[in-house]
């Protein structure tokens, strides 16, 4: 797509000269000689760059700039004038001009400024598109449900998103969508322009988790060769999401409690306190009351986290939402995999209804992704629905009777199989490497070696 440039200049020779240079670069150029013509051209289509003379026959360039900014805040404007003054330059910059250049100017100087301006336009539009995509992905409509329990959940999410509440506690079974709810709250709040930082409390050792959260100073421990900012510091103005907080080591629970109470912390190895403004969202599927009774979780920390508590209902308690989610995921995966799937048989629907869904929405998504991928017709039938670990792993390899085929064996298939099993183990354990290693009967070090080999780490 060609770069579109609007030249607003009443001197024909300057317009001609600029048009020649820009068309040599392959730009699409529109030239006008009055302010009103410039505004009319802008109404007909957006431009990547506007070169705007200050003194025009019918108005000033500042008047045109004001009109442009009422329609679009991203288009880069370079002001040109033979009547330079500090006041005019300051006013132009205040109104959003990218640069202010004085006539006569060297064309090489102008082209250098134009290159910088176009790079700015590109970055601005990329950021805007990214924000649009994030809003679409994590808007309120990203959470699917019509059950009464979900309608109540939507209202709570809207209220929390609109307010400045600093601590939110998400509770519910594994797979109910706590991560999604956390992101929806963030992206529909005033904090959406800043970072959303996610950390799983069981994924790291106690010392590494402390360093990740609070950062460390150079020389704080053996491998601390450089100063490192922690996630709390990096998320200043945004949101920190602590997943599986119920499994946080006791020593770190005390430090987290102090941070939640004071909103200040010290990097590991430092005596200087740092203050940040972050919203902390924590999540757990653990029975914290039982953990507290067993001395594994601090009661005062639970009270501090529980400022606003949001409970996510399990899928089995959401009535007809199962049907709604099924339709959504089948359509989604059929589009992704380019499969001509148009319906789900009644036997398949009955099979889905009769299952208890211990893995909740995450498990439903995985089941339907597999069903769509392996379905051989336009209808998903009951045999395409594989439920529960018992069905998934009903096959057994008999290593004693396996024989090498006469045509030989493609070891690339074995590599893909290993990669697939590693992904499944991480998926089933919510990326908990210790638990994934147990599923695969590997040590954690051997698991990490294989994850690195397959580019999964």
C-alpha cells in the first residue's frame, strides 16, 4: 500500500518540486493550495503525512492543523513557513505538529524529517491496531456465557474494571477462566495503556520467584551480575497477575503481604524502598481455608488479598452455557483449521452433556479442538469426542512386539510425537514444569532439556 502524502502549499513551484521528489519515492501525492481544500481532501481519506504551509490564502496552517486533529490524532504533520517565530512554533507543537521547518530549506533536510515522521506514523498506527486487537480479544464479549451465575460475574467484572480497586482475588476450579477474567479486567480499565504482567507462583523456585517479583541489585547473589527490575516495578501503572498464589512459599507470603499493605518493596540486596502503583490480581484453585488450617498459607494474607473476591463457577454449574461454548469453539477451530464443519450430531451433544468436565472450559476447548482437527466429515459425531484421560490414554504400546516396518521408520515422526507429548503435559498442568515432569516420569532437569530441544522453553 502506497504512502499517502498531502502537500498544502500556495506556491506552485514548491508544490511541483515536492511532488517530483515524493513520486520518485513511490508515494501517492495529493496537492492543494488552500486550507479549505486541505480539509476537504482530508475528509475524503486519511493521509500518512501532511506537509502544511503556515500562511495560506484563506486561513493559517494552525487552523488546518486544528481541523485535522479533530478527525485524526495519528497523522504526522510537518509545518513549513517563511515567517518563523518562536510563538508560532510553540503553538504548532502544542497542537500536535511533528516538526516545524523554516523556508528556504534543503530538500535533503526535509526528506530526513519526512522519514522520521513516517516512521512515527507507522509506530502510532501499529500501536493503535495492537490496542484494537487487544480490546477485541479481551473485551467483555471474550467471556462467553448466559447462565445467571455468569451474568452476575459480568456485572462484578464491569464494576471492578471501572473502579480503582487495588487488589482482586479470583477463585475457582482449574480451567474456569481466571486468567481470561484477569486480562478482561485489565484491558477494560484505565490501566489498559500500561503493562499486564503474569507470573505463575509455582513455576519458579523461592529465590527466583522473589527476584522475579521484586528484582535484585548487582551482586545480591552469585549470579546477579547486573541490576534487574522486578515485575512489580515493570508493571508500574498496570496490573500484576499472580497465578497459583495459594502455592506461594511461606517466606514470600510475608513479603507479599507487606507489599500489599504498604505498596512499597526493596529489591533483593537493596536497602532502598521503591513505591509503585499496580493493581494486584491473584488467583488460586486451592482450598485456602484448608491450607490455612494446615499452616501452609497465611490467614492475614488471604484477608488482604480478599478485598474484592470473584468466584468463577465450574462449567457443570452453568446450564446451557455448555451448548453456547460448544458452538463457539467449533466455529473458531473450523475457521482456524479450514474445515467445512457445519454441525454437531445429537449423539455428540449428548456425550458432551453427560460428562462432568473436571477441567472445565479449558478441557472443553481442548476436546473440541481435537474433534474439529480429526473430524472426517462436515458433522462432528460422538466418536470424534474423546473425553477424560482414561479415553485419551486407552492405547498401550507393547514394546516387545513392536517391529521395524520393511520400508523403514521416519524418526521425524518420533520427534513430533515427543514434542506433542511435552505440549500435552504442560497443558494439563497449566505450565507447571514440576507436575509435567511427574506426568512424563521424568526429572525436572530432563524435562527442561527436552523442552529446550523442542523450542518449548
